[in-house]
C-alpha cells in the first residue's frame, strides 16, 4: 500500500515538473526570406515565393544571416 502511494506521488510530481518546464520553453520560429524593412522589433520579410510577412521579434531574439 505504501509503495503505491509513493509511486503515485512520484508520478504526480514528475507530471507537474514536466508541465512547468515545457511551459517555460521559448517559442522558436524559423523564417526564410529577405529583410525588406526594420522598424524597432518588427521586420518586414519577403519570402522565397515573394509573399511579404511581418515578424515581431522578442527583445532577446537571435537573427542569423546566410550569404
């Protein structure tokens, strides 16, 4: 009986820990295209198909360029 309680408590604690960690993961989105305009934290990107996209960046965003 005690073993079942310990295992249940451990499983419950693990679920809570995993949920908390996954909720804190930053959202990553990759965008490919040419930066047409920069206005503060907002980029106007022209995609490979020519379609424009507006991207709002976080304050700690990482931008990588390929030549």
